[in-house]
C-alpha cells in the first residue's frame, strides 16, 4: 500500500519550485499534483496519454478541445490523449490531482 497526504505533497512540490509533482508511477498510470496560482498562465500542451483531473481546491475555467467549463473543488475532468487543453481565468489558487494512463513520459 502507498499512502499520500495532500499537505505533504504540496510542501514537496513547493520545495522543488515546480508547478507539477509526480508522486506515483506504476506500470499503467502515473499520478501527480499540479498547482497554478490565481492569475497565472497554464503552459500545457497536448499529452500522448489520457488524463483525468480531480480539482482538490481553487477555481478556474478549463478548455478541452472546443469545450470550456468552470471547475472548482470536487470537479473531475477527462482529457483524451492528443487533445488541446488549458486551465485559464484562474480566480483562486488551483490544486489538481492528475492521473495519466499510461504513465506520463
């Protein structure tokens, strides 16, 4: 069993000065914590893997392909591999768990 605590993951991510911290990598998936502060820009480009985002905290809009919706704590978003996507209009610091399948990179 592997157990992770969000506060510990956030502290590790912040200590490494990065927006993304991959904290689990297995044969069929990887999981990370993605952080974007209010007003910041999301530099993502399409990925080769399917993704699921689970919004832990914050508020923003997300565009996936030609669709846009608002997300907040508790929102879950699926992004198919190869599809353009970005968070924008980030009005509250955003913390998102990201699941890639197969594993990223």
